[in-house]
């Protein structure tokens, strides 16, 4: 069981190591209580995030994806978040066409000092996801289901 | 693979809200996990020994520790697994403290989430590969940004250790805020007497090169090999010719120029040497007042200069230097207190800042050490000090304590009595904050020996009545409104990060907090380091500090820089991009986006291919996210590793 | 909103009694400036000080009802001369969207519901926004030249800052700009937003004589000919109680306290009865004399110049 | 115009390895990519409403050799984008342009005929300025050109080659593109869209014709769709994986797609996969004022950035 049924939704976070992951740590150190739904994947920079990771997660049944990086102009790698901003914005434009509610994906900037902002972002985003129905799911391929059934026996 | 999983209790930090033992039990079901256990303090010596023992007993070739943030203890555990013969990159951490146990109290949800985080760590670890660092040479030279007392200390310590130092100072002279002070607490010794010799040392040290009137233009490169461009602003004076004789300032006809050094107390000439002890002692032209620039004709200084040092045509100069480490010691500025219109917002001439008052008291200041009012030149008898102007005030976005105002206010009250024996000082304060050696005793002396009246409360209004000022406040101890007639009001204006600090932080690629102060790597354990290797902090650039703390931090930053550059070769982080030459189609997109120019095009059997310059790559992974066919992969954060993490979290 | 469209006009209860001259001079000045004021029909008390000290929902509902009434007339942009009414009505607008007070107050409104889009401003702010200094100067056929005015806003006009949105809460400059445009010499008046003692005049008269005393004291010390005010209660404390103040402090001030609208009216040469000068307790005659002398002096100077 | 174009091709031939254009296909209705090396081969060159496919798709393979290419307006944008991205060198390509009046959509012709058109079924065909007559098994059917013209031609902004070394004919006026096709699609609710793609993509046979027809798919033999390092897609016959591939393609083409429509046209089962790229194209135009393939000097928007992005309205928290 990956999330607590009925209580949690699947929310995947991609956080840059230098700012936002640190901001989430700062929130923890400050004991800023947050919903438990989010699971964080640490990446070096928001520029490392291929928008297709987000698409992959959303098609794979994630109810929401939250990306956070350093504030523009404050990227540890100087420019990564500038590229990320464009790519993530384009990604946000693509989702509704596919039938994925764009509210399932947000990106923002949280610095390592902004523990409270992180708490706020996580709380708001989790609320936003809970306000939506569970993510639509594709039926598994018959092939895989057959194999899975075999494996189960 | 044979993976071992260790779930930390961190005492009750994790254990209280996460079922660590249960998570360890569940972890045994994960693929490739052959061993899982929980431990009380995994980072402690017995905890680390437990990992090492398990590695040998269970022939582990990968380890997951679920504990605190990897930003805290990843290096610790990497060293531990390495001691047991496992490559340090065959290790992953699940952050179940900062990201789980400390942010929620629901034990069921927390334990479940902790297990999930262990699961993604295991999935990633299964795709990890051993990585080995490379070694590269470094430039044994340190850049010190800011020539206040913190920067001076850092520069002298580095230089004394035999490392070359380049000091960049924005103002015409080094010395910073301390050079403006009359006396220093708690010993009331003369500021320039103790700082002056250090400034001279900077000027004379063979290992130190000083660039005044200069600012950092840009920074590129990385730890050990930074390339820094310095902008030397045009002063219209050729420093190689200027002898500092001061004749130009004597003859300059533009005598109403704003006196920056004296905080606008009095005026100066358009060409000036900011103060007698200035280092470098060179004249500088203030173009906004110089008649040559304002009116297009004058040329007096050029005529009188005995060495022909004046050059009105001088242009800014860009200078490129290589350094191995940098110390940011950019200090502070005063909060813009004019937002307080209840204090006149700058409309009343005899409501001055603490720093202006220092210049009014200083023997080398515009009044030659005789305190007098800016409005009418009379000697003030009643002097009111107001503390916390721009400190501890949420309403103007400055909630923090500036730390040293209580102390200097006491000092200024004492000095006022020394200067004007028949004067009476009043101090409105919120709390007296005087933790430091001899500090509290000092504030008591101000009250008991010098008769300063301390009134605990805020001031709500200052208004002029006749040629005096009514200061209306509250005495919270007496529970009454008080009004004091004052001849002079001194505001203990709070400090904020030096102007443009965020801009500099962006150039240095270090973080800053919402007030513009630079962020240290760890509040308690790494107060000098930043998150960018090779960049260290000193003085008030990191937060408000008094002189002893700034000096100590200057020395600490120097020690860090010396330690870094004492090694002949620096170790590179192997978490860098790598090109799979078979998949690369040579489209060059990665080359275009790389912020470090760390990818170049090479010719491989007649075909264009990308190649990563290992010593230059910093491992941001932008190229990886750009390459459509995934031919460039960031080691330790490959597509497959991240995809495995994503898949572990999805329903599939 | 432009001044060609009518503003809803809420006079407030003082305007019907103690500050009738504020009400009439406001109407006269606005008419002169081409601002149409349309009275709210069947308006009620804003709740004043008592309501909100007892029950926030009631206080909110009282003020909200006035907006409802205005809405029925198609009036959404309301103006009022009284800072206290302004504050109450702004608080009401804010409270109506409060999750606790809003629903309770709505219930008190009976069947009526408050529509979206209501605003309320002080007449002073609207004059400042809608009429340029040049226009005021052009209308001032008898400019207030030579008249030294101490501008006094009272505590409410600019505060609380977030609610009133009236420039610098400690140092508003709107009245200064308006009166300067009418030709007056407006003095820098440091106590311009100090408390006059407000409604303490009855329970604790000493508070009013002390606080208002300081204001009169400083205005006189600065050489003011008149204190210009914008609040009915301030006017009453400074004007009606000037005798009490003099008795309490053994002073002999006879400093006229006039609404800024009355001063504007003088500049615009509006009829004195519309300005209600006879309602003032401290005789404003010295002000009128000074202005008249000033005009005569100017006329003489011009004549001499013409003769020469 | 045909003869003039042929003349231009013949003129270019001596300087190049070959000239790419259109030639006879399996039946009179269908043209095929045509590689002309000798002057006599030029006689069979075909142009007009049947010159459907985009010859630019072949250009990158010729990198290092000089080739000529005959292009419609839309094809020329692909070439320009290839040049902008360094996939093709400007000096290695001779571009022959002409004013295009639009091309046919075979599916629409089939719809008019009321039957699928197997190769070889059409025995002859004649074209006038606004009519098209198709002979199937000796039965002639005449249809209005307007009814069988490809959708992309209705909103064609660039009927003439954007860049050309030789231009034959009088330039035509372009139309505006208001993305009406997207607007029509967006009439559907979010859930309906999901259901739509679930239905459509279930028909995908993973032939990758859409990818292979794309002139800007640079990965060629190294497509992530079929690699294990990195392993973006599995090979299971799952709708999700098929849709994911389309999103990979669209993401890779974000800000680069020139809208030639070849992906949709090439799809053997008729999935409107071009919509994904159209969405990205619209977003690139709105956000970055960028139209791929109109200026070889510009950098595609996702390979650069601006420190301030006034058009990106970030969410406030």
C-alpha cells in the first residue's frame, strides 16, 4: 500500500537539493506540521527535471506533482531554474489537452530559509489535490495483467 | 544486489512518531534487500559500527539509511560504508526525520510514508553505480569581498598563512563601519586606534592586493578555480600617481558635497580623501558634485595636483583574477528609518542616527569631537536615545534583533556625559540585550555611574516645539505616558544586509534569507560555510554581529579557506554528466544550455559528438534533461534512477 | 468612477446636528467642484462607537444596511464626510466576508443581501483624487492667501492604515495639498493625527482638555490663524470645548477651528450661510478679517502699480 | 509552374548530390518522395495538391553533402528549423520554393468516395483549379478541392518558402492561424479528453510512423522509445505507454515543431497525434512569441531563457 487509502493521495515532489530540499528540511527543523501525502524525490537542480518525469508520474497514477526549485536568480547552478521555468510552464500547458487537470501539477520556488513558505505550499497543494477526484487511471495492458496474475500464483 | 536497510530512531526524534522497527520489518520485503534493522542512533559510533558489521556479515554491496536529512549526515554514512569497503555512492538515504517525523504526529501515516521513502531509496540504490572522484589542482589565492573589520581579519590571517589575497572594497577606503565609530564598547577604547594598524597592515602586506572603489562584476568557475571579474570604478584619480597630499581637496571649489564617510554630518569637497587614516590614502572624485562633471568646467584639482594624477576621462576598468576560495564579508547597512514618520521621517534636523552621532562625537569628525546640534550648532543638554528603531519591528518587515544597539547606545550615553558633563541622557528601550563578556556590567555603568535614565517603553511620537523636541513615549514599568523634552534625539537604527547583497549572492551562487543576509550551510555546525563549496562568510553579511564576533568570524573564514587550499589537489565530485557516445547524435543542445560550458563538441570517427569536461562539470543535470534521446546522463541522478523512484511512487 | 456620475452621499448623524455646518459646506463645495452627491434614502446610523463595542455582527449589519440601501438606488461608490462613519462602514465591508461575522450580520439584514462591488471613501479623499490642484486654484476666486492653517486630521482619517488606505498613516498630506491649492499657507503640524480626546469629553473631561489642549497649544505656538479639521468630533472638542480647555489650563486661546470645507468655501466665495460659519463657537471673524485685509492690501498694491 | 520548377531543379542539379522533391507514387493519387540526380529524372517530378509529404525529413541524413530540396511553405519551415538547430547546414542545402495552394488529404478523398482507397485502386485523376476528379474502377467522382484540402492548409500562414535560393512563381498571401482546431477540441471537458485519448491511443500499433515522418525528430536510431538506458517506456501493449510516447514526442518538439502535420498524416490508424504538438506550438507562441521555422537565427525557446518572464504567470501561494 503506497498511500493510506481514503486519507492520502499520491503526491510526488521533485525538489532541488540546494534550495527547496533545504527549505523542506528547515520546515522539519522548525516542526512546521504538514500533510503526509507528499513524497519527495531529491534532484540536484530544478533544471535536472525533465518535464516527462512529471508526465510519467501523472500517467502512472500520481494524483499530483509538485516541483520546487531555487528562486529565479538564486539558482545554485546559476541558470538551471530559468530553463526549468520555461519547460515546466510548457508542461503545464500540455496536461489539459491530455485530460489531466492542470491543477494536478504546480511548480514554485522555495529557498532553504523558507521553511514556513514550504509548509504553506505543501499544505495548499495537498488541499488542492484533495479537492480533485482521484487521478484517472489507464487500464493495465492485458499482457501485463496476465503476467502479473501468473506471478501471483 | 545485496542491500542492507537501517532505520534510525534518532532517540525519540523519529521513534516517537514513526514505527522504525515496523518499517525495518517491511523493508525486508523490498527487492534485493537482504538485511534490515532499526537502530537507536545510527550516526553514533555504535550505529556506524552496526552498518560496518552488517556489510561484512551479510556481504552487502549497497546500504540504505533512513534517518535525518542527507544534507545532515549523508557524508557521515558515506564514509562509514567506505570504511567497510563499499563504494560511497552505493549508499542512499531516506529522510524520515525532517520530512516525516518532525512534520506530522500521525504515527500510522508517518510509518507508511517512511516506508515509502525507504522504498524509493532502495529502488534508486538498485540502479546506483560505484563512482570514484577525480583530483584537480586549485589556485592558491583568496578573494575577500568587503574591507570591514571582518574582511580585514580574514585577509590578514590568510596572508599571514602565506596565501595570496585579493581584497575588493566598494568604498574609497577599507575600514567599513568600524572606521566610522568614535569609541568601542565595552572598553571605550578608540576605534581608529585599534583598527588603524590593521588597515595599515592590509596596505603593506606583500601578499595582499587591495582594490578600493571596486565591485564584483561576475564569478564563474568552481571551488579551487574561480574566475572573478572585478569592476574598478573610475575615481578620476590615477592611484599610481596620487600621493594623498590632499592639496586637491584643499583647493576644490565644490565644498558642499555629500560626505558619505561622515554620514552626511557636515559636507566635504567633491574631490576628497574620505578620512585622514583612509587606506588607500588616495583622492576620489564624486562626479555628482564635481563641477567638471556637473557644469562641464572647473579643472582646479587637475591644475593644482603636483603629480598630475587627475584624469577626468578615466573609465571603469574590468580586471579578471583567478582565485581558489572566496570570503564574503560585505557587512551591513542601516535600515531606512525614514519609514517612521512618527519620528519625523527625516524632517527634523536634530533627530539623527546612531552612526551620525558617532561622527558627531568623533575627534576626527566634522565637529572635532564637540557635540553640537545640526540645526543651530548649540550644545545639546537633554539627549534622548531611542533603541530598536527598525529592529524587532514586524510592521516594517524587520522582526529580528540587531544585536549590538543596546551596547552602543549605552556607550553613546556614557560618551555624551563625558563630552557634556551637565547633560542628561534618556534611553527608551524594549529590553536590554547585553550577553557578552563585560557587557551587562557596561550597561549598568551607564545607568549607575553616568546617571543615564533608562525608560522601558516605545516612543510613539517626536514633534518639535520651539527649538526643542517633545519625545512622547510610554514607561511600561510605571504604566504611564512620559514626555521628555530633548535637544537631540539619537535613533539606534537597526541593521540590514548591505545594499545589493542578494545581487552579490546570486553572483556567488549562494543562498540568502528574506532579509538579504547570506545563508550559512548549517545554522549551528557550518556557520562559516555556504552551500557553494569554496565560498565562506564573515561578519554581518551573515547576520548582525558586534566587532568581536565579526573578527572571530573573519579568522574562522580564513581558517576555512586556508584549510581548503592547503591540499595540493582537490577532490572532484563524481556526480557529473557523462555522454553515452553511441547514443549521442551530436545535435549540440546540451552544449547550448550548459551554464558552465562544460560540454564541447568533438569529432568521433567523423561524427560530431558531445563530450563532458569532467573538471568543469558541476553536476546540475540540465544537459540530461535537455538531451532528447538521453545520451547525456548525470551520474547518480540518471533518468533510470529517477524513473525508478517515480515508478515506486505510482500505482504501477 | 468619475465625478460626472453621482456618488452616494452618506452624511452621518452628526451631519444632522452638531456638524450641520460640515454637511452643508461639504454639499456646497462639492456642488461647486461639479461632484454630484446623491443622498442615500432611508439611511441609518453607522453604529458609531457603541455598536461595535457590544456586538460586531450588529455593528456590521447596521453599516451594511446602508450599502444595501445604496445598492437599491444603483449607488455603489459612497462618500461620507465623517471619518468615524467611514471607518465603521469600511470595517463592515470587510466583516461581511469574514467567515464568522459575515453570516450572522447577513441574518440581521432580514431579507436583504449585500451585493458585490461597494466602495466608500471620505469626501476629502475623493476631492483629492478627482479634482486637480489647478482646478481648485482656478475656483478659488478669493484665495486664502496669507492665512496660516494648522491641518488637523484626527486619529481616524488615516488609521488603521490597512483599512483606511489614506497615504502615510502618521503624516497624511491630502488636506495640506487641497488647502495649499486654495492659496492657504499650510503649516507643518506634527500633531496632525494625534488624539483629541474623542468621546471622553463626558466621562473624563480632563482627557479632552489635556489632549485637545496640546493641539491648540502647538497650533497657536506655530502662529496658526485657524485649525482646519475634517472630523465632527475633533471639531467639537477643539471648538466647543475651547473654553473648558482655557479654564483647565488658565489659557486664553481664541483660535478658530473650521472644517476644511468651510475654508474651501471661503476661497470659492460661496455664501456664508451655506458654509454655516454662524455655527462655530470660537468666532471665525479674525479669519475673515485677515482674508479681507489681505485682499485689500493686494488690491491696493495693484492699484498703486496701475497708477504708477 | 511545373515546367519552371523543373527548370530550376535542372539548373541546381550539377551543384548538388541530388534534389529531393516529389515523384510518381503507387497510384495517380499518391506521390512519393523523389530523389533526382540526373536531368532526365526531373521529367517525372510532381508538384501541386498531390505533393503531400514533407521532403525535409530526409535532409539531416545528407549532412556533409550538398543537396537541393523543393519545398512547400510548410516544408521550408522545417528546413529553417533544422538550420536553426544545426541539424542541417545552410550552405549545404539549395532550397527551391514555390507558392503552394494547399495539398489534398487522402482520408478526406476516401470519405468523399465513401470507401478506403487501397494503393492502385485509383486508375486516373484530373485536377483543375478548384475541382478534383478521381477515377476508381472506371467510375469518376468529381469533388470540390476545398472539401478535400488538408486541414493545416486552411490556416497556412506561410504558403511560400520562408527561405529559398530559387523561388518559382508569384508569392501567395498567407492566412492566419487562430488554433480553431484546438479550440474545438477544448470544447470537451477534462474527463472527456482523457476518455478520448484512452480510446484513440488504444488503437495505436506502435509503428512509430508519426516519429519517422517528423523532420525534427533528431534522435533517429536512438529514440528513447526503444532504449533500456534510459528506460522511459516498456514494450507492453498498454494505452498508457502509447500515450506517454506521444507526450514524449510532443515534449521533445515543444517550441520546435513547425506544424507540417506529417505525424498525423503518417498515422496508419488515423490518430490525431498532431494535436499534442499544436498545443505546444500555441503555448510557445503565447509564452515566448516564438514560431518555429520562421527565422534560422533564433534559438528555440526551451534552449534559452530570460531572467524576467513577464508572460509566465506564476502561481502565487
